[in-house]
C-alpha cells in the first residue's frame, strides 16, 4: 500500500481517502498533535491523504507514521530522500513517540520481498534474515541527520529452546495414553481422548508440547507471522516453542475459524505449526465443530466474504478430550452411568461422525487406581518420550528422501495436503501379503471407512518409523488399529 499526500488551497484540515476505517480516520488528530509536539508545523492548508489502492479497505493505526512523514515532505519540512526505499509503519502518540502495531511482522515480510528497508518502533526487530531494519523512536529525531538507528535482524539469533514447565513424569500410570501421545507427536496425528471426569485427559494433553520438537526456522516465521497479525506476542515462538491453543468450549465460529471485521485469524490459524487442544469437545456448538473439517483436510482456512476470499494458514495437530456421556461415566468400571441410551446418543452426536472419523487415534482414558496415583513423579519423563519422537521424524525424513514414491507421505506438522495421497501412503507402508490380508480383515470386520483405513495406515507407518523399520509389519498395524477402535464413544 502507498500513502500519497497533496497540499493545496482550500478549507484547512486533513482529509483521508481510500476506504479508511475509523482507526485510520482518527490518525488526523494523532498526527497533528504529534507533529506539533515534535517541533513541526501543520500548515493552514487543505491536506489530502490518499491511501492507495483505493479499492481495498484500510484498517489499524499503522498508517500514522507514513501519513505524518508524507505531510512533512509535502510541506518541505523533511527531505524526500529520507523516505526512498523505506517502508514505514507505526502508531503515533500525542507527544510524538512511535509505537509498535499489530501485524508489524507482516509489514517486515513485505519490505523484505520488495527490497526496502523496514522502519518501525525501536522494540520491533523482525526475525527475517537479510532484512535491513531501522528504528524511529520519536518524530523529533527527524530534525537530525542520523534520525534512523540501525536494528540488528533477529533471524538466527534466537534464544535456546526453553524447558517446558510440565513433564509427563508427573502423570502417574496411563502408559497407553502416553504411548498414544508419543505416536501422535511423531506423526502429527489427530488424537481424541474419551473418558470419565478426573481420568487425566486434560493433564495428559497439557504436557504434549513437552515432547514436540522445536520449530524449524521457516515454521517459526510462519507461526510468528500469524500471531503478529493477530496482535499477540511472538517471543515464545521465536524461541522455538510450538503454539498450543486451548480455546474454551464457548468459542464461536469466527473465534475458532477466523473472521470478524476486520478479519482476524482464529484459533485454528493461531495453532498453525502447533497444537489445537479442544477440551470438553462435545460441549462445543455442533456447527462450530463441523467448520473444522475443511481446515483439517486442507491445512488452511478459506473465508468467503462479499469483498472476496481470504486464505489463512491452519496446519495444526488436533487433540481433543471429551466425556462419553452427559454424566461422564458411560463405560466406567467403577461408577455406573446414570444416562439413558437416548441421552448418550444425543450427547455424542454433537461432535458428529465425520469429525470423529478425522481423528487418527481414538483412545479410551480410564481412571487409574489410587495406588498408582500415589506414585506420581516416577513415571516416564518427557525427555525420554521426546527422544522417540525426534528419532521417528528423523527416520521418516531419511526414508522419504530415499524413495520418490513415498515422498508425498504425510510426515510432520504441516503435511495435510499429502494426507489425500492414498497411493503414496500405501506405497510407503511396503506391506507384505500377510500384512495386506490383516488390513483387509480389520477394515471389513470393523466396517471402517476409507478415510479411517488410510489414517490407520498413516499411524502404522509412524509406529514403524519409531522402530526405524522400513516395512510396516502386522505388529505395527495391530497397534495402529488398536488406537483407532474406540469402545465407548460412538457406541
């Protein structure tokens, strides 16, 4: 976008045109006050500010700084050479200070692509290699020749990956659930945990980030860009921490998928390259949950509005937890369920079969005996589980590099497009005749859909990668199908 300023005779004042929203229109008062406080003058002339292109809506306070600079150049108070090959963005305070604005990282990416220097508030250092960055802390600095200070690029200078506060060692028992979470982390599979209240579902999910590998450099920038546009902090992401989003079950469709005016990324986009955890899954509104089906398949959100379509990244690992019925004790070995069959069916139907079918792993989480609870703190650690995750991903990358046929197989966060390549997944499994017979028998006896069958093969391939095995065996398949066949949800 370009800011154009023209000064002419007429009624004194500042007019802003170019489909500007209220925040941009209010820049007139901020700019006038900031210029005066910084020792500049606002001429008693008609000043027209055009935000080009005129057919796109403009929003936010980031136009304050370029509007002020345009006025200074148009009134000969600033040499135009200072603005050449530079992209300015920032909000102005009434006394002339430059403030950081949401989406600054997106502006920095734009500057990098166009070969311009990026000028913003001093605290904003964009993590982009080879980007020339400068800082302007106050408009009054423009009176000096060295008005702009160099800012060192943050790319490549990230702090070490922080140690997670939560550890699987603190979770007593639940060895099967821990194994399922390790498999899910190794292959970026969706996981649904079903069990009674207090069985440990939320506790297990909260520790999932502790076994995920840190973000790669390109993933880091992608995730940070979404968070920057949403006005959220990116410090943890730039240290390699994968996003972990945990929205409340009262979330609306725009809150979960994105939307609003102006359009803002939803939770699925904020979870890009990380984890989206939906606790109390059956308590979410049904139409909100059904909106997840397209992002899960495509790895992006497509929002259709009258003004056009907006695409936002949404390649995430979906983890969910739910009770099996309204009272929560359907299938529990110790406490009898008080719900009727009709109540159970109604409760479970809130999630819907098509969404449940998209969870690669579906696990029953039962309450553990009191004797095991007293042994908390002595279980398998997150570091131990993480070693298996990292080894599996490394073996998967090595295996795919050796095989052109299996290269499209979905391995790692962000490979949702490859989920659809059934031929590549089957080829990557390298099944023997006995293994193929086992797959057919399991699919027919359990009436699995084609999607469920393929997702089970993906899980089996991940389990084989954890064993560093080139071929998927019957044992790998048996474990994968065991994680798929849920006893008490969808009954």
